[in-house]
């Protein structure tokens, strides 16, 4: 009786019920990408049957967008292609017939896939920012971004630094650990990032707040509008690529007394978010999120890596605060189906945790996806330097199975049942989108209750499936 009551309640509350429905099905496997499926059967609900999934009418978070991160090595990989092929890649990522990415990330200065480490003001002691410049970005990142905007003019953009200028830091270096990259002697010890690495003086914090706001201003002058910034990438990371550690109390002070007020004065139309947080320490996150002075400047919060483990607790505390996944876990250059299944597990975790946006990291890389300091990572599009051709990775198709069909403004719907590898969404036009993954090594029969009707179908082994359900 309980199951029957749930179905009847769904029938009363969903946008449509008890009508003939149309189902479009697209599936991908490792050997068959983006194929039309067939064989969905529609029948009446039977209260004696236990169904795999029940699509309920309960709206959860609104979707803010899907996307990836712009990086210098991604642009360099694209330059190995003909102009025609570059355009095809951008359409595959940003076009309406492609992944239709709607919300992407920009590094402020070098990220870990820059050609080498740099900031936008590398002149020591330049507190007046007289030498601030985006000249380097105008030759690489900005053309990359504008090529995406040419395909999708509605693309939203957000940004954060991996490291501020080195002269603003206690260790006077971009990284936190010794390495032999960018001129750092590997035998020379670099101070560990167990404390604040940004110099916590009023003069320095004021300069850093002006540095971040100046980025927004200069990018706007260059024709790129920033919608949101986060103060720091991974303040809990201590490694050989650009990164910067912060204590929670220092973050609260910086947002409360420097960055928040300055953005409110100079960039009222640009959101400030708390992120990108790579910690599961709830109490430390609350040091900022529950601070009355800091929180009044924050629109939302972003999480990556270890941050995924605290999402549900944050959502329970802040029911209406927008949240996003700011970076997927980047892989090891395998470009295989297993990597796509791992990324799917991340998508499921972040969205079930309350996130309304999911950011992949590298959209485009060459060959094995090797960084300039030696880490192989995965990307959505792989460029072969020798043949000057491209391959769309399994993770590209995973992202497309979601981003192509679930636009900004859709709502995640609560799913019930015994299937843990599915998500459902209600689009603004009233269409329902159901995503089903099958990670098993065999085909599987599935049943889905929707209103007072039931969909029955068989999904291929090791497959991603999107069902678009309309009346």
C-alpha cells in the first residue's frame, strides 16, 4: 500500500499524468557511442510489483550548469589541429548538438596545467599593482574562452586562483613542496603548507583583494565577463603545483574585511562563493559559512576531492545555499571506460549531496594528458600530436549524456527504489530526463514507475543511458 500511495501522489503532482508518453533513448558503450535505443515498453502500474525506480515529483536543487576548466595546455593541444577541427572540438563541447556546456572555470594566473608558473603581477612588493597585466592571458586563455563564447554566447564563467603572486606568500613560491620545476632546486626545502601561506597583514590582504577584483575588471575590458569568483583553489592542498594554504579563521577574515566588501563596492553583479574546498572537516568549513560577517557576502560554496564527503552535512545545515562540484578527480591518463564510470560515481555523489553544477577539469589535452611537471591526467577530448586528430573520451560521452539533455534551470527529482546508478531531472519545459548507468558486465532489465505508468527496458552491459520522457 505504501508504494501504491507514492505512485498515486506522484500522479497528482507531476506536470502530467495518465497520458500516452513518448520516450527517446540514447545510449553509449565503450564500442558504441551515442546510439539510439529501442524497445521501451509502457504499461500500467501494478501495485503487486516492486519496481527498480520510482520517479517522484519532489524537486530538489536547481541545476546551475555543466562544464570544465580552461587551461593553457588545453589551448596548446587545440593548436595542433586544423582550424576546421578546432571548431569541431569547440562545437562538441559547447554546441547545442554537442555537450552544450553552460558554466566553465578560469584560473587566475597559473593552474597546474599552465605552461609554467606565473601570476598576473610578478613584480615583488607591487602593492599598488602598477605592473598587473593579463597580457599573457590575451595570447592563450582569452582566445580559448572566446572560441567557446563564439559557439555558446550564453556561457557563464567563474574563476579562482591556484596561487597569488609569490611575493604575497610566506614561502615566496607558487608551490608548497620541493620540486625541480620552474627553477626550484629540488634539494632545497620549501616550507610546508600547514599554516597560512598568504601573508596575513592588512597591506597584503588588501592588495590580494584588489588583485582579484582587478582580474574581473581587466577581463571585462577584454570582452570576457566573469559571473563568480572563489577566493582560492584547494586551500588544504600542499603539493608541487601552484597552491596556497589558508587557515579557516584567516579565510573568514579575508572575506569579511577585504574581498567581500571590495566586491560589494566594485563588482556587485559578480557572485562570491566559498571554495574550492577540498576538506571534509565540517567544523572548519562552518568557521566561514556560519560567520555572520563573512556569510553575508557569500552566494554559495564549491567543493572538490575530499569536499565531497561533507556535502550532505552542509546541505542539511544550509538547505537553500547553492553548491557545486568545482573539479572532478582527474584520472591518470587512461582515457578508458573505467575512468568514465569513476566520474559517474562522482557525479552521483555530488548531485545527491545537493550540488547544482558539476565541473570537469581538463576539457582538452594532448596525447597522454601529461602536465608540464609530469602528471598524466584524463580529458574529455584527446588530441594526437602525431596524427593531428582527436578522440572523444568515454568521459566526454558521460558528460554529454547529462549536459546535453539537462539544461540550466532544470531541477533534480528525488528517485526512490533499489537502483543506485540513476538520476532524474525535470526540465523547465516539463520534460523528464532519466539517466541510468549500468556498470555490470551483463545486460540488465529495468523497470521505472512514473505517475501511474511503468517503463520497462533492457540496458546494455557497461553502458550510459539517457531517457527523455515527454507526453
